[in-house]
């Protein structure tokens, strides 16, 4: 298997569920007809029932994981990525449950990491979503990547690691949360740690992991983005990137 794809999911009812729009878009992207080897794993974060996922059980190479106890968003992210440990895969793609996908999404990612192999090998992580105008500017200039500083990174809508690096990230973040009171934060002082970092804020932990372990390097961001965030708060998009639409494909 080349790509282990993991998605954190949860039934947000009675609030709006984006998972169904997300899965419709993923199906439309052609993932389940792809000739590229993959598995898709949906990790539920302790919903009252898994019935909301029933319609996806028969999708090709799709696996659903429940949890017997209440877990934090961080714990669900860590377990979803760590699950690759015993999988024979090259890359881990972690996606959120409130996004749209470009056409030929997996083929596009495969083509991108092949074309930019040196940059992918040089830097610890690739993000196929970045809510910065720099993505649009570079796309308009026909530049396909941006080496985004660790401190600028936020949003785990669609990120990719090599397997060994993904497991290093899991270990660093797991240890950091366990020893949060003694952790040496690089981007934030200990007395102003965001209150959510023990249970959430994986993107902030990835910032810290990057600067601790990969000094002088970057997170590689695709230009344009290959997914679009659709999550909303008070009827407003939380953030969005330069995305050319569900009918646009990096790999034709």
C-alpha cells in the first residue's frame, strides 16, 4: 500500500454534520476507483452511535474505527496516525471531515509528491491546504509550492508525511502532552499556553514538533490547495484557501 489515509470523524448532531458533504466530494474525486494503492480509515471520536457512518461501510478499502471511551481530539488524531505503525505503507495522509476535494485527488497528490520529491524529502510534512494569500499569489505566478514556516502553519485539513516521520510526530506530541508542564515551548511561553493544547490544537503541536526536530526546514504547502475547508461558525467560513474547485485536477 502506498497511501494510508486517515480521517477523524464525529457525529455533531444536532449541529451540522459536514462528514456527508465531505464523503460525497471524496467519492466525486474518484478515490474509490483509483488505481493507486490506498486504504481509508475513519476514526470516530466517541459518537453516541456509529449509524451516521453506515453508508460508507461498503466503500472500497474503507475501514471504520470506534472507541470504547471518551477521548480528546488530540488522542483521536494521535491514534489515527499511529495506526499506520503496522501497515505496509509509504505515506500517511491525514484529512479532516469538513472539506471538499479536487478532481483526481489521490492521483494529484501522487503526482505532486513525485514531481517535488526533493522538497518532500527535505521537509518533514506537506500540507495541501494553507489559508494564506501566498498560495494564490504563487499559483498565479505558476509556482507550485511554498515553504511555509512552522510558526505560520495552522489547520490540519489535508497533510502528508512519510510513515517514519509521521510516527516521530506522534511520539513527540504524545510525550509533549503527557509532560506538558515541563515541555519547552518554542513559540509560546509556558504561562500563556493555549488552554486547548492538552485536548486539541494539533496544528499548534505540529508547529512545536517542527521547530524542535527540524530546525532550518519548513512545511511544504501546495499551490493551489488540493482541498477546501467548509467548516462554518455563526454562518461564516472559519478560514479558506486558494482552491480551484472540485472539477480542477493537478493530475489530469
